[in-house]
C-alpha cells in the first residue's frame, strides 16, 4: 500500500495554518522503516503568546454560542471524521505503527466521542436550592476557561479527541499540544474541527519542545485548566507547574494492570479475550494487561497456551493487512523494552517466546512472554509499555489481591473467574479506576476513564468528562 504522507505539517494558531518558515523543525519518523517522512514546525514563544491571546478571544466567542449550535458543530466534527477515516487511518499507521484496522477503530471511536459530547453539552445542568419565597439560590456549571491539553503518541487521535470534544462541548477554548512523533492525524483532526465550524481561535494546535510549550502555557494566567495524558514522571512535573498558578488539572498517567486468572475461569474464553488484548497497539496502552497472576492449578497450562498463541502472531508493517502487530512507536521503546527484558532474565525469568528485536529496520520487537518473573525484576514494578506479558503463579485469593494492589499505580485491572461471589469481592477490593471481570471492555464514551493512586486523578469520557471542564458557581439573590 502506498501512502501519500504530507511533507509539510502546519500548526493552527488564531485561525491560521502555519508552516515551518524560519522556525526550528522536528523530523517525523516512520517506525516501520526508521525513515524521516516529514518535518514539523516547532512553536516559538511568540507563537505560544499569539495562541494564548487568541484563546482568550476564542473563549469569549465560543462560550456565548447557543449550546444547541455547539452540539450541532460537534456532531459535524464526528461526520467529518467518519467521512475522512479511510484517508486519515493510513497516516496514523505510517507515523505511529499500529495496524490499519486499529487505526480505523481509533478514528471511529473518536467520532463517537464527539457525538457523545455533542449531546452531553446540553446536560450541564446546575441546581436550584430551596429558599424562602422571593429569594433564589442557584448552582451553575460554567465553562472553566481556556484549556491547555497535552496528549501522547500511543493513541494520537483518540486521546486528543478525548480532551478536545468535552472542552468544546463545555464552551471552553482549547490549545492542543499533541506529540511531535505523530502529528499528521492531529492536523487531520483539527481540520475536521475547523471545517465543522469551530472558530479558529477556540480550537488551536501547536507543536514544540514539550517542556517549553507546557511551562509557557501553564505559567500563563489565561490558561485555566490543564489536561495531560502521559507518563507518571511528566505528570508529576506538570502538577508542580500547575501549583504556581493554582490551575485545575486532569492527569491520566501510567498504569501497570494486573490480570488475576483463577483456576475456575473458562480458560479458552479467557485466552481468546486476554491474549490479543495484551498485544493491541504493541502493548503501548496505559490499560494494557501486564502483570499476569495465574492460580497454580492452571498456571503451566495457561503459560503454554498463551505462549503458543503469541508465537503464532504475524508482526509487520501496520500497512500490511496480515499484520496483527506493528512496530513500536519510536526509537526509545525497543531500547526500553530490551533493557527491562534483560533485567528480568538476569533475575531468573524464563523467556518462553520473543525477548528480542526483529529485523534490521524500524522499531520492531517480538511479542514476548516471560514466565516465573521475580517480583524484584524492574518490569514487575515499572510499566513496560510494550509487547511483553509477565506471568507468576499464586495460590490464594488474598495473595492475588495483595499482588494486584502492590504497586503505587491503579489505572486498570482485570480478573477472570466463573465464581460470582469471588467476582463481587474482586470488584470491591482491587485498587484501580477501572476493573474488568471476565472482560477487557472497560472503556466507552459513557464510562468514566481514570485512575487511582499515582495513575492520576480526574476522569475523562462520560458525565465526569464534561464536568472536568466546568467550574461550579453559586449565585444567591434576595
Ligand atoms: P515521556 O515521559 O518523555 O513522555 C510521555 C508523554 O508526555 C509524551 O507524549 C511526551 O510528548 C509528553 N511530554 C514529555 N515531557 C513533557 C513536558 N515537559 N510537557 C508536556 N508534555 C510532555 O516518555 P515517552 O518515552 O514519550 O513515553 C514512555 C512512557 O510514557 C511510557 O513508559 C508510559 O509509561 C508513558 N505513556 C503513557 C501514556 C498513557 O496513555 N498514559 C501514553 C504515552 C506514554
């Protein structure tokens, strides 16, 4: 398949599409080949100041629009995305690596977000308090103000949409800073937004050196809300920056999802569900199942069958229809995975399949299964964010819960059991923002998505996703 990847990728500031000109640039690399495919402009401080000024004007203009009109425009964004999905998907695959059908799913899922928030915008109800006759006290949910949104490269279109759609639905203006590694789908999404009728100063797009952009935008009094999806260390850094101007923020940080597999599970069904899920997007998913704790009675059988299915996977360019898994998204990832796997092996883990890079070009890593992984291995403590499943046996329910809750993260967790009472207890006792029991379907437009502990705070999607862009005000009248 030949894909025409755009050679020039613009930012969108104050309604103007801006190419590199004399600005510094960043090379965009195809992770399947390692080749440079485009140059991306990096915002200067003047660009950022212009975007800030525009976002203040954009907020005044956009919040004044009737909520039904805002909703209609967001529905049009969804239509644009659906119409253009076939053209955008190959760009996403080429810059990020994931198989084409996953890229299509990501775009259609993003359209679903715009549809949900187009409707939800009308339901940002306040409430009326009981007061003596002649008096009124009302509680209002008002748009918080201009937003700075930082999204990562693993779902570059969906995770930008997850901030853009609710912010616009609430009546906020927004400056998006998507990742520099995967810019073309971000440009395509912004084009869908602008073509739908959102004013060019209410929705803006900048690229840049991440720390320069985030420190500049977050320090500005114009920005009233920060939303970040990414790693725990960067999240902590941004929380500190937010403290200086007491800015509201939503933090979707990393996880290290435990998977508790009990002797009484339906083994074939469990494998059918969990094995492909592990290697979706080459494991570069914040809710990816990572730490597999398998009850002793079925441990050997589970490891063997999971390994057999993993060995049979087709790995190759995401543009190739046969590929079930593409390359890792950037040059940092194979190095990081290599280091974690070597450390685990040195500490006694058994590599039952994979464990090394693939081919001479691009950033491919073989789907990997590690068995009998000691708890002190780095990979059992640091999020791998790659195509590695780590397995350990356990004996009792209490031991499984202790392991599931052992780390300072709490984003997603999964469990497989046919015992209803045990399932209820798991739902109650696992410390994670999202728990899937006999399912990996933990995310949806109507479902709050967010973590506990160091995985962050605040929810995206659902009713909570809109509330994140509203500020509460009580007005009393006598
Ligand atoms: P990283 O920590 O350097 O960056 C993570 C993300 O934050 C990237 O998108 C990056 O562009 C952005 N970023 C980095 N510094 C920033 C700053 N000062 N201001 C604003 N944004 C900034 O790591 P990486 O090598 O890009 O990714 C690897 C790790 O990131 C993974 O191990 C994983 O834990 C985490 N990650 C998590 C998610 C998620 O969905 N929660 C997504 C991508 C990456």
